[in-house]
């Protein structure tokens, strides 16, 4: 829950299309909703934001404090976040920038709002710069509006497959850079980068949420309405447990980037990819015909869904 200082700002922001008065008047503000690292509860924080082209980013300045703000600790543990900017709301993966990219974005922040330099000079910690990468950015085409639960399931599965491809591509690029390094200059760091870590954890966070919802709500409802699917649903629940175990192993590997073994991570990622792809394929084969008869959102008139097709 937001604290007593943040709550009036949040309410004013949402009531006025992202515009607020007082000390924030005239500034570019967003609302960042993170999930508590320990509690699992949502926390919304108003933050000044900056732009680099289409990318939105924020600085974890905490007013120059010697401690990182709580929202930064949250997104390190659970990188899937929600962003409200102006009248738009979107899901994103929060990725702290590293190395030269971090320095480039911080200098851009200082040129836009010189106070960030003062904050940095007032503390020994390096102020993190966090890129808010839109979920789904870079996909070849926008998903069509879901007309039924089959469409919605395919939409979620498409996003999960895309995130998995993103993590695997980043891992492959990391190994390619290590292999290709020649001559003077420092080689790429042997450990895994924050980009890979954050996207992998966001993928696991979203997958965990998706499977929990299926186990708690979708599967019991389908079992009651379609007894013939109970065998398939039992198999899918068992596969959820297998995938969750593999997710836990990946998360353990990523707990400390400095000591993470990239080759072991790559092997575990390949195993998870194979298990998950087979799971998603089987779920679609088994459940899509039944789900196609259930309108989305719930309660929508099927005739309206057909008319919109």
C-alpha cells in the first residue's frame, strides 16, 4: 500500500490524467507499481521519469540517501512491474542499466534535471538507473483482442514464449561476445548480466502467476464442466510442479550475478525451455476447444464476440 505522503499524489495523478500540482507540478511523473520482495503485496510509488527516445527510465535516487529505495529492492526481486504514465497504463520489465549504458542515461537525466547530480554527489552509492522495458515490445505483431478464453490463453502463451526467446537470445549473445573477444581491452564480464537476469525473473514471475491462476480457478471450473478433461488437467497440474522446480533452480543460479555460472544457467534454461514448450503445446491441444466456447471477458455475450470477429 502507498504511504500517507504518496497516496494524495497517486489519487491526484489518476484523477487528472497524470498531472499533479505542488512540488511535482510541471514535472514528468509516473506511477510505478512493484511487488513486495518479501510480502508479495503491490506497492505504488510516484516517481519522476525521463526519456531516451521511446524508453522511459527512472533513477533510484531516494533524495540522495545512502540506501536504495524500497521500490528498487522490490524490482530486483520481482522485475515485472506496472507503469502508469499520463493516461496510459502498461506492464514492463524493470532492468537496471549497466556500465556505459548506465552512465549515458544518468548524464541524460542530469541534463534534464540537474538535481540528480547533487543527489549523486551527496552519497557514496552509485544511483541506479532503471529502464522500464515494455512487456511485448519488439514482438512482430500486436495481439488481437481476446473474444474468448481460448484467445486469452493463446495471448498469455504467446507472451511467455516471447519472453523465453528474449532470455535465450540474450544468453546466446553473451556467449558469442565471450567467444569473439580478441585483442586489447577488457573482455565481457564472465557472469550473467542484469538484462538477462531481470528478463528471466520477470518471465518466471509471470509464469508463476499464470499457473497459480490456472490451478486455483480455471482448472477446477473446467473439471466441473468437462469431466472428460480431468485426465489432461491432472497431467497439466503435475507439469506445473515440474516447471516450478526448474524455475526455482534458475532463480537460485541468478541469486548472485558475481558467482552465477553462465554455462550451468544456459543448460538449465534449455531444459526449462523444452519442458515449458511441450507443456504449452499440450495445454493448447487439450483445452482450446473447450475454452473457445467461453466468452472473454467473463459475462460477455457470445453474440457480441461473434459480431466483433
